[in-house]
C-alpha cells in the first residue's frame, strides 16, 4: 500500500469539495435561464454575500483562538475565567457568549450559525425595504454599514444579553445561535426548519474533511446523562430575544406569516433543538429530566410565538389592539427570565472558604482542591425549594475557587476521576494559562468498597501534594475469624487485621511481588492483586483500582 506524505491531503479530502462544487455548478446550470439565485441574493445581500454572518463567525473564532488560547491548545482552551459567573466579574459576562469549552462546542455553534444566520440576515437585509429609497443616503441605510457594522453589532448585543440575563454561569455562542433561529422563524418558519436540519450536513462535511476515515472499537466510557450541562435557560432566552426582534421587524414592515406554518415551525424547531430538555440536579451525580413538561413547554412557546407574530392592529377590546396583546404574551416570559436572572447573577462567592479539609494548590488567585459532599456554592447561592426539588445541592470532585473572579466550579466530578484516574485542570486568564494535575489511586476490596486517595500537583511543583483520603474498605472474606481492612492515610495504604472492630495488627501495603504478615495471616501482592493466606487457605482480598 502506497503511503502519502503527511502534508498531502487524503483523496477523500480532495473529493469532498470537488463533489460539492460540481454538484452546485450543475444545479446552478439547471436554473441558469431564470438567473433567480443571483437576483434574490443580491436583492437582500450586498454583492449577494451574508457579510454580517461571516464577520460574526470570524469574531467568535478569534476569541477561541487568541483569547482562550485555542491557537496553542486547540482541544483544551482556557474556559473558567470566560464564563459569566457574576455581574461583579465583567470579563466573564463580556466574553462568555463568545467563548467555548472545546472544539466540539465551538464547531457545533458555528455550524448552526452558518446554517441559520444567513437566513436571519436575509430577513434583516442590507438594503432598505422601501422602494425608491437611496440606500447610500444615510448611515443607517447604507448597505456597507448594515452588513459590516449594524448586523454584527446586533449579534454582539444579543450575545451580551444572553450572558447578562441567563440564570447562572453560561459559556458559548449557542444563545446567539438560538436568537438567529427565533429571528428567522417568524418570517420564514419552514425554511428555518430546513436550515436547522442543514447544520448537521455542514458539521458532517467539516468532520469528513478533518478525518475522512475513522476506525472505532467498543469501549467503556464515563459519561453524565446527555442532557446534563445543556444551558436550556440560555437557549430559551436567546430564542425569545430573536423572536422579539423578528416580530418588531414584522410589525414595522407590516408583514404577516401564516399561523399554521409558524406554529408548525416553532414546534418542530423546539423538538429538534431539544428545548424540551428541562433538567435539574438531584444528588451529587444524579439528575432529573422533565421530558413530559418539556414537550408542553415547547408547544406553549410555539403558541406564544404564533400569537405575537400574527397579530394585527385591530382592537381586541377597548383601546387594546391584538398586537399589544401579542407583544405582552412575548414580553411576559422574558420579564420572568430577567426577574430570576438579576438576583441570581448578583450573588457572589465573596470570601468563600476552600471546600473540604485538604490542602489546595494556589495558582495566581485560583485555589484547586479535592473535596466530597460539600455544598455547591454557586447553585446553592439562593436557597429555593419547590416542586420537590431544591437548590441546596452538594457535590464531590475537583473544585476550583477564585474569589476575585467570583468562580466556584466543579472542574471534574468524583465519578469521572474514578473512571480516568487522572485529569488536569486548566486555569488562567487573558494571555496566560496553567495546568494543575490531579491523580487518584485506590484499592477495591473483594465484595466491598474502594479505598482511595487523591493527589494534586501545581505547574511549578516537583512533588505531588496529598489532598484527600477516603474511608477504609473491608474485604468480604473472614480470615482466622478476623476481617482485613484497607486504610488510606497520608498518601499511604495500610492493612489492618480486625477483630470485633478493634485493630490487632497493622502494616503498610506490600510492594509488587512482596509479602507482609499480620499475625497468622500472610498478605501477598502479585502485581495488581492482593491475596491473603492462612492455614493453607489462600483467597483474593483486593485488587488495584483500574482506570481507563
């Protein structure tokens, strides 16, 4: 088999753009006599190009590459300082709507933007809607200004609104992407459904260009439920803002869309874009998904959108018009979201103490530690209990605290660390980043629990710092009427031979292929397995914890 030089693209990577270009040329040729494509695009876009969309995409990409450090570390950018933790931390709420947690998050939002934003920009238009008006007469109607200034500025303002009025910390451009969807929906409901469907085609093409051939195999993976972490509140906020702006343009231009088409488009988009995924915390690693109420919510949202967008100026009762009632129906949920967001985002972690009893690694204002069963100080900032759920949430795992930036975050859960054995926490700010390493080691007793310990190491440290030790693990087998307990402490694992819950013998865990004796019991370690032998009987009592 001939091996291509690494700098040459694979045949499939060349074939993809060629196939797309040829197919588009063929389709254009079939439509060529009418020339409808070019006329329609040039009637709404400057030179037929959605410049505002392209400028917005380049701006978001620039934040990822140069502010978050994605240019030097594409798969692991700095994220903690670029979330909207509090109104008292301006860097967070200014940059959060344009930052991303990783390449998958970035690509997902940008492909949605490329699919839907041109349709929203087409509705907005680079040229004035009134016939006979000179577009270059004023700055606001100048197509160059509208394409390169007004539309991108509107995108930036909507992004800031999704950051300022979302409930709790958010990060990502998805709120703005949903605003594009809402804005386009009220004018082109079914075309918006098609555009949202087209995002998967764009995403698949991008992935095929990067990795034209993928080999996979079955493997075990640690993962939270797929809905955990979806910022539904930010998505809904962005959608409502986009709908409100779109309805305002409809009212100004006195345009109207069919109610059935709009309601259908709203329901289909809400379902396909998982706006029904309403979830909350229930315990440290358990979450509840209200799928049934989520479907009701999507239908209600479609109704509100339809009522607001299709209302005319005829009086409904007295001096109140249908449009006023429609706007009120749209503004009410927005007002509720803002009313909840303001007190939530005014909360601070203040001089929050470092959770847990162990030490922390300090890196330029960040404190990184490991703790279990501690209160999540951001989720629990406002104590609310309703419908059987509460904001009094505890958490376990790697915790990052930064009082100056109002940051209190679980960077890696206890379960994820138990699965992987190691992780790194990237902290930083504009222009800098440092990694704190975390590792876990443990022994799983036969028919029992796991005893484990956690260590931390800062970017300038040569040695690991012991941060946490779990409770002991007792082997299920009884040896000479005694039980064997594995006790983690101070970075070392000890073996205790117990009788009536009192310690009779104690020794350190033997090294590889070595033996220790506890009274009548001989403990043998063979690589990752621990055996106990007494009176000619030999049983397995523990194994070294395995990680993936």
